[in-house]
C-alpha cells in the first residue's frame, strides 16, 4: 500500500511539472508571435511606402490591401502615423499581457 501511495505522489508531481512547462512554452510562443506580427507589419509598411510612395494610413489599410492577418483576440496593434512620409510607430502587445498591466 505504501508503494502505491508513493507512486501516485510521484505521478502527480511529474504531471504538475509537465503542465507548468506547457504553460511556459505557450506563453513564450505567444510572445514570439507578437514579435513576428510586429516585424511583418513593419516590413509591409515599408513595402507599401516603396510601392505607393506613402506610408499606409492605418493597419486596416495593410489588412485590406497587403494581406496582413491579425488575430484581434490575441494581439492589440498600436499604429501611430504622423505623416505619410514618416515611418509610423508600430507596437504589438499580447491581449493577455495588456490586461495584466491594467
């Protein structure tokens, strides 16, 4: 009986470690996804400038005309353009991360 209880405790410990590791990997993947999305928006913004001679007025313009895909349930995109000839400020934040800051 004692070995049975000890086996269950060890099994629960291993399961706890696996679940906590999975959560950490998922969080890291979401962080990397935000960085990849920000880089894609930045590259597409520069491409738009090269093709059209002006930076896009909004992210919606990039979505409509250049095929950028944004998951609004996962990421918030902040796009601040000052003028059509000045590179806009682009920031992508994970949805969960921004809720934690509030």
